[in-house]
């Protein structure tokens, strides 16, 4: 299909209507009722494509509460569409239905902030991106090339909190795929793609000490809060050019006259390479052992790296170049740059699958009440994806 043929097949008005309808549904990651409504709506919309739509149960996930106890976290179902599963060449397209705006967040309404610029919760990240996936595939299915490939579409419900309830599903669907496209919004409002990405890991360290009276017998206590403060400083000292560490919070303690016997340290790391990720794992173990011995407390580690660093290898670079060539055919200038952000593209790339993970809409100010979508990019990006899919189906080698 040519650019003009694609333009005729993609209905920008319908895309905007769907995006706005989806933005009107609150889908904060832990709003299970909202996610249930959104999943049902998406299942109906994606039934316009050939194949089978299924809602997949989330994997069990636990978190550590302020008292250091493991608690279960609820998540919504994930949507999966499978088309031509027996095809020799298969592709993966991914997105997410959840947003960072909880049901009680003040940002719930949409408004026009300028001509063609829509402010709304999830408008760019990524209700608009889901519309791009759907309409790109509807157009692609009209091409003769479509019959040559199969594909899976996955829209998960927990991307904004690290995809812990969908990581296994992502790995299963990505396995043996020829290439993948993920529909996070562009890295910059001009449509620039995210290239290489660092990784991320979230940790909780629980310290168990011994309580005592702070005035009568403090020497008999073992201060869990102090031990974790010491550990936080040691971890910050592990930073290098290829790794940042952010001690974010310590929960624990009670009355001022009680030596705290229980505390929880929460921190995030951002490794730029897999070598940095592996190095930190050993350094964390050594620092924890030293703190436990010095303060005479027990330390329990929870969590870890949820998204490995995403380098761009030769095959992935070929996919980027293909996207750029397709953009040029449509009069769209496509560039890219590295970013410190993470997404499901990290998980996909870790399995050796070439991925471009910012194929979604142009917009900005995501994760804030100023989040906006440039509505012209709905059709632009759908045309781009449809053309990329056509080239991948026609045998473009990566």
C-alpha cells in the first residue's frame, strides 16, 4: 500500500473518538473495576481483527508493607489477540491499558488546551497508542502482505508499576518473534523515538532488630532504623557512571523513647548495562552483610531488577532504520535518542527480539496533570505502523 492508500484506510475521527472514550475510563493500575471495564471495551474493539481475543489472568504479585510483611497485590486482566498463530514469521505488538492516575486522583477530565492538542489522563500514555495499534492493524489487514505473517497483540494492565503481573506473559509472547513494536508515546513531542534504554530495579530491605527503652537500657536494643540508614548511605556510595541508586524511603520506628526493632528501606537502581546490574547485585549482598554484622540485625531482601537495560544490537538497529525509511515514504522525519526511561521494550529486548518501543503518539508531560496528545499524530503513527508491518510481512530482513 502507498501512503495515499493508507491515508484512505485510516479514520482519524474514529481514532480520536475511541481515545477519548478510553481516557474517560479511570484505569489506575490498582483500580480493578476500571481496568475490568477497559479490558471489556478493548476486547470488543480488537474483535474487529481476525484471530482470537482472550483476557489473561494476572500473575500473582506480592509487595512489602510498612511493617515488613508480604502482602498480595491485585491487578487487572491482560488482553491478548492472536492472529495466524501458525505463520512462519510472527510479530508482537504491545501496549498497556493502565495509567498512573488512581481513581481518587484529581486529574480525571479531558480538555482542549489548543487546536489539535488534547489534555487528558492517559491520552498519550497510552490510550492513544492503543488506538494506533488497532487502526494500524485494521489497515494492514487490508493489504495482500498481511496473510504472510502472524502476530500477537498484548495490552497489559500493570506496565506503570513494572509489569510484574505480566512479565511472564510478555516473555512467553516475545519468544521466537521476528520483531516487536511497542506503543509508548514518542520520546519527544516531535516524534523522536527512544533508542537504547537503561534498566531499573526496585528493592525493599526489611531489618529486624530488638526493641528496648531508649532511656533505661538502650544498649540492649538493636536499632533497625539506624541499620537501614547506614545501608542507604552505603548503597548511595555504590553509584558509578553506569549506575544510579535512589534510596527513596524508610518505614519504621514508633515512640521516641523506643529503640525501633523493625524498619523497611525502599530504593531504586538504574543500571545502564547488564554488567552494572550484575556488579550491583554482588555489592548489595556485601553491603547488607556488613551492615547486619555491625548493627546486629537481620536483613531480608525483596525485589530486584524488573527491567534489564536495553542496548540496541545490529538487528534492532535495522528495525529502527526500517521505521525511518517508512517514515520518509510518508513524509515523516523519524529520529531517535537514548533515554533513561524504561518500559516493556526492555523486557522484550532482553529476549533477543528486535524492538522499537515508542511507536505511539506524539505528546508530552506524561505522568502529570498536564499530559497531552497531539491528535494529528493518531493517524500519522497508524500509517507509519501499517507501512512498517507491510515491509516486515513482505520479507524485509533484520
